[in-house]
């Protein structure tokens, strides 16, 4: 079963949008746009919450909005 019955990525993980908060991971903590810490934490919480709604430990996360 796909999450949300769609193939779009979860919030903050659409790497092709121009929205600043949905851009790529910035992993260098010296960079003023560093965001890897909160994006990783957000994704872990998102997956943990969704996993409570499935019987198996397999969840499909499509990460694209177009073929």
C-alpha cells in the first residue's frame, strides 16, 4: 500500500520544488542554510507515525511527482 494513495513525496522532500523549506539537504553545519538535522528528525517522526497504521514493517515511499 502506498502512503496517501499517491506517488508524491512527503512534505519537505520534494527536491524539485522551488520552496526553500523543501529544498535539498544541507549537511554542512557551518552553512547558514543547514537543515539536515530538522529534516532527518521530521522524516523519522513521519515514518514512525505512519508505521503504526500498517500490519507489516514495509512502507513504500515514492519520492517523485512525475514519471
